[in-house]
């Protein structure tokens, strides 16, 4: 019975989350850190609570983050100080149903700008 309950609750959790696409793509290697990192969700969001673009030394390269004005399912993160290396993007958003969702993905930049 516990297994059934667990299955149901995890299905609900997956139901309102879901990243459709990211830019750069998850796990990809790009030439330089782009000025804008984006995360597109399957559903509209209420707001971005937190967004960071962290390099291997733990420095945050995000300047600001907001929802795209034309697409409330898309988070736009402005970056600065493009250096070569590994990046991890960490985000926290509030879904339209009020639930908070968190996640992360990684990519790598070959060169500094
Ligand atoms: Cu929800």
C-alpha cells in the first residue's frame, strides 16, 4: 500500500513540473557562456524565485532572471563574466498552481569571451 501511495504522489509531482528545453542544452558544450540562458517549461509559471549560473569555482554568473514577456513558460537568465569552464544552472520557480519547483542542469563553455 505504501508503494501505491508513493507512486501516486510522485506522478503528481511530475505532472506539474517538466522542463521542455534549455539553452544551452543540458550536457552540451558551447563556445562561450551565452549572454542569456533560458529554461522553457511545459506550462506557464507564476514567477522565478531563484536562478543561478554557477561556475566550477562556485561563482554566480547570473545578473537577473525573469519570465519571458511573451512566454510565461520561459525563464530568461542574464549572465556576465563569461569564462571557459563548467557551469551549473540552478533554478527555483513557482508554477501556476502555486507549487514551487526546483532543478538544475549543466553545460560547458570552451572559451572565455
Ligand atoms: Cu503543482
